[in-house]
């Protein structure tokens, strides 16, 4: 059981580092096009630091699904 928790924590840190790399290295080049506040990358960081890995991934997935040209926009906090 301890190894599973450790793996989850390592994977969570890995995901956070990927998002931070995106924010620092990629996002400045492509500009801001997010429909929501906070941006999807900030939303992902907030959800990963607030919830367990499974719930965070579910929340992030739902957010990405909502992000389309016919969807809503504006303030969308983590629930």
C-alpha cells in the first residue's frame, strides 16, 4: 500500500512539472487563448494540489471537455 501512495505522489509531481514546463516554456510562445478564468493550466495545478490524483484527473478532464467554441466562458473555479 505504501508503494502505491508513493507512486501516486510521484506521478502527481510529474504532472505538476509538465504543466509548469508548459506555462514557462510553451505558453508564452502561443499566447493566451483560454476561455475560462483560471486558465486550464492553473486549473490543473489547483486541482492536483487540492484533491487526490483520481479526483483531480476527473475534474481536469471535465474542464477540458467543456472547453469548445460553443461552450461557456468566464470564471470557473474548482468545485
